[in-house]
């Protein structure tokens, strides 16, 4: 798949609907790392890879107004987790970009996503609409970071409203599920960090701050 085909055939959905309890509440994606909010970092890395980015979050959209992205709240009540954000993204694509057959989800608290994320997932997933491609690293599979056929939207809504366990892998394993490997990021000091490192706690934020500064050649 060529670069242009990749960009024009995928919508990126940033999942920012979590409650951020382990960070003390509030909007975790707006936490600053090395002088820049995490959400800015995710957008910068994802934007060149997709045709359009939409932001899945709940509550008042005004707090994200500066990003000028389509704001897509969950369509399922009760903070149903990442799958609810995936469904919201699928419904947005069906209504606003019906020619697009695949979307890629990323978490808003993963500031180091690879610049070839969409390309790698697309190359492995191909055009099959019964295939889900999920990112993996030496740390394991990262279910929130994946490429999903939009055609699964009705199945996903039925799954979420059926009372079944709303785990991403439980849903993904209904189809052909591919784990797509990505290497760790080498830091200038010789250490490495997982490209899907996610910031859940204040301690994680400190580690990510150090890594971000190292990547950018600045002191933390």
C-alpha cells in the first residue's frame, strides 16, 4: 500500500474518554510533558498518517476547542471504555466519510506512537473487513492501538449493548486478529522505551517527561 493510499483511506480516532482516576482525575491528555501537552504529541505523530483525525471524549467539548478537531462523544452511556470510543468513531466515519473503510484508534495518553503505525497496521491487515490489526511491542499486545474495519460497527454496537464483557480483545477475537510488531524506541542515552508507553500515573508522567526530553535533546 502506497503512502498516499494509506493517508486517504484511514480516519484516525484519538481515544480521550478515560476518567484519569490514577492521575487524580481531570483531562489526562492535557498533562504537559517536556513543555507540550500529551495530546499535542499524539496529534503531531498521527496527523501525517491519516486523512482526518477525530477526538473521542465525553463532557464539555469546549476544553478541546483549540485543537479544531471533530469532537465525538460516546454513543453508549456509562463510560463503557475504549470500545465505546471505537464505536463512536465508526459512526462518525459512516456519517461523514462513508467512502473510508478503516479507522485507526490510538490512546490520547501514548505520546510516543510510531510514525509508521498506520502503514504497518494497514500492510498487515490488508483490505479484509473481517480482520483487526492490533499493535504489539516487546511488552505485549496493545488493544487500544489498532486498525478496525468500519463495517464492524453494527456488530460492535450489538456487542456493547448485549451485556457481554466489554473487553477489546474479546471483541477483536470474534474476527481474524493480527498482532503487528513494533520495535522499542532507542533513546540517546542508550535506554529504550515502549512506543506505546501510556501515562496512567504521576510516576508514569515523570518517566515520559524524561523520555520526551531525551528524544528532543533537552534536559528534563
